[in-house]
C-alpha cells in the first residue's frame, strides 16, 4: 500500500464504519465515484477495508475511537488484519510508524475474551452459546468466516466444458482449480477482475458460489421439464437451472422485485438461454401462480 491508497482507504472506512449500508455497496459506490483508481489501487483499498471489518473486535479494543478515525483504522487493519510489517510502510511519518508499533505491541496484551478470540461481536458469541455451541466451536466459526472468500465461477455447459475453461485460466497464470463438489465450478484464489474477460463476455462462465451451484443441482432439473425458480433475484441459480435443462422446457423466474429481474435479462442473453420466462409477482398468492398449480416438475424456493 502507498500513501495515495491509504488516504482513499481512510475515506472509505469513514463511510463503512457507521454500518449504515452493506460494505460491498459502499465500496462499489466509492469506486464508481473515483474512476481514475486503477485495478491495484482498488484491490489494496478493498482488501484493507474488509480486513478492518474482519478484525474489528481487535481494532476497536485497541483504538476506541476507531469509527471516527479512518486513517488509524486503516493502518491498524494493515498491521493487525493483513499482517503487513511496518518496514513495508517506510513512507509513513515517524510519529505514525511509532504509533503503529505501539498498537502491534499492545495487541499481545489484549485479554483473551471470547469475542477477541473469535473475532465476533459479543452479542453473537452469546447467541451462539445460548444455542448450545461450545466456545471452541464459536472460535472455529469466527476464524473461518474471517478468512477472505475465494472467487467461484460456474461454467455454462451450453457453451463450454469445465476442463477446457480450467486449462485456459491456468494457462493465463491464474491460480484456478476445480471446485470439490460442483461439477461445473472453478475456484480462483486471487480476486481476478473477470468482467472484461472473453470467457465472461461470451457467456461461458458466470460468477457463482459453489453453494448456489449445489442448490441448483439438488433440484435434479432435466430437459423438457417445467421448472420454477420461485425467488429468482438476479437469476444466478436460474441460469444454472436453464443450462441443466439444456435450454429446453419452460423455466419460470419469479421475484417481487422488477429491478432484480431486469438484471437477469442481459445475463440470459449472454448465456444463450431462451427457455427462461422472468415474471414479477406481487406476493406468494399472485393469481399468475394459480395457473401453474400442479404443473411444475421442480420448484426451487
């Protein structure tokens, strides 16, 4: 991280740490407002901002005014969350470097409270324990969700084969591997920008967590069936179902939000799917649903 990136990170954290909106929405809006930030800039800013959230219990304990001090929160996130040594921040003013060294030393003296060990807020630790979780389970859970998530892709089987796509990505130098459970999935261990990648542009891959891919697989949707995705959203699982059905039969994508369904339409075109029928419904009692009563082969709720 350089001084320019740190300043942007501090500004972002001032907006994030009031927890008024989801973090990813805040970051996306910030990057749209600052289009001159390069790919590496955005990576450093985002990684440090998320590190602050993942290690917020420690940072807040060491810096009680953290929510009001974006710059020091960013520095603490670099040192405590991302493990970046002060030597790599040799451009810092001496007083800030000394402060950061003190924070790193103070970390060792923090009391080993459940929320510190698990990196979870006290209310959540208490809730989990009330539900019968042992402290070891709470800590294991907290540490697992504090890890940065990998980026999963789903190969569109109408347009490509997973082994071919995987070989291409690996040949391009990406750290890619097949997902352990989904037969369509590829896992990337670096957050590569894929929006302009030819495989994405031509509809051969979609960004989709392996868990969502497995939900589509569990329906067992087949060619020629009538299938309903009852809460389709932007349609990630709908697209997976459409590919399972080999672009045949009828696939209804229902949602109460017109905006979400509007986001599905360009994705359908890119994926080459014509068997999907997006429809906005008012609620689960919408009259249009009655016409499908008893007719659907599979329903994903």
